C-alpha cells in the first residue's frame, strides 16, 4: 500500500516547475517525484490561493484540496508523509501543526524557520519524537556529487582540500544556505572567519553576503562570493585539491574536473590540465530524495540526509545575515 502524502503549499517547488514539462523527464518538484514513485500517493494539498490550489489538484489528481489546515480535519495517522512547501514565513507554524499528527516522516523546504533558534527548537522536537525530518537541500541527493564526495573522503584520488570559491546570489539564507551545505558535504563542518560586504539584490531582510569560512578539520579557506540576482542568477562552486579541481557549474547542471599535471612549458611547475566536462545529474536529485525517504520510512536504511547538517548551514548563514544587516544600517552602500 502506498504512503499517503499531504503537501502544504501548491507553488513552484510543490509542482509548478513540472506543470508543463514532459512526464518522461526527471521531475524537479515534490509532486513530480511523487507521481513517478508508486510507493507514494498524493492524498491532499493545502493552499489559500484558490487558483493555485485548484490548478495543482487538477494537474496532479489530488482528491482533497483545502484552503487551510483546519479545513482538512486531519487526525493523527491520516498522512504518512507531510511535505511543507509553503513560503518561508509559514514553515515553523506548519512544522508545529505537522508534528502533532505524528507522520512517518516530514520533508520541508529550507529553512525550517525564519530564525535559527526557532529552527533548532523545531528540529529537536522532531528528533525527540523520532520523526525523520528532511530539509530540501537538493544537492544532498545528487548522485554524481555524492560519488565525488566519496572519492574525496577516500583521500588518495584528490588529496587534501586547499581552498574553495563559491558564487551565489539572492540572499545568504535563502540561497547561501544551499552553498554552505554543499561546502560541508565536501569539507565537513565550517566556521565563519571573515565577513565582507553585502548587497540587497532580492530580499530586503536577507542580503547576499561575501565571506570567508574555514573548514574545521583542515583550516582550508572557503570563499563565499556574492553575485547580483538582478543581473544574473549564479550558483557555482570550485574546490581546489592537491591533485585536482572539482567545479560544480550552473547549480549542479554541469560538473567539471581537472587534474594536476606537470607543466609542459615551465620545468618543475605543476598546473591544472584541460577540464573534463559532464552533464550534472541535478535533475535526478528530487527522485533520489523520495527514494531515500521511502526506504527510511520502511525502516530499510538510515537517512542519507541529516537535519543537523541543515541546521548548521542555517546557523552560519543566520550569523552572516544578522551582522550584514547591522553593517548595512550603518553603511547602506555595503
């Protein structure tokens, strides 16, 4: 019997990105992934916007569509999986409501709450209740990135991490947490070393911040470079190792690798060779996430993800946001 799913929020990530796409392609949304996986069945959706709600229910054949949570008249055990895809300001409220229903698992868009303290409290509540809580840092499930992380951990193929440079835009919490979480996949836990200038390029209360982090294990410097989403949306990460370079391009849609080799021009020098480029497997990540969720809910595997990692990324980025907002009040030009 399929796991019954409730989706709270009927916007782009809930199903909108896949609304007009071919069902043959990899799904980019929760509803798209659920529709392809026979272990899940969409049972209900909630959204106050009548047009969005009705369009979502029709597109994904959802039998129950409600304008708010109260209208569901939900009881404990009604839903096996609850997906929270509502706007960020409502995540905490919806997580608290969801906790009371005791589902087998919860899948929430990031961040868990608008403040780290509230997010931490929510996470520990779920942890104490033994309800798996996944945060949608999508690249955690990207197959090719996980394969590269495993190679890096083995040590002999890439060697020690020397440095990294990540470029992002559209807010240090909204998008920067994705980049910090990705950095932690490769580098492990990080500390905030230096805060640089900030730019308000989309969210008034969430500037895009430049900063230098350090890897706790190795001390490697990890540079966060802020772009400007009004010009171009960027999400790229270049990792420099003793034996080569790994570059995550176009948000994970393309992966480049380069190997260290002897310079053919300057004797005694070592250089990076020509890049090898391959299509990234980002589009497979949402399906992989639901595959992992199904196995976790069945008690077959431990989670591939960790809510604690998501909290750590948010803690770092919340600290950057808070300080950057203080600095912008003193100097609006950054």
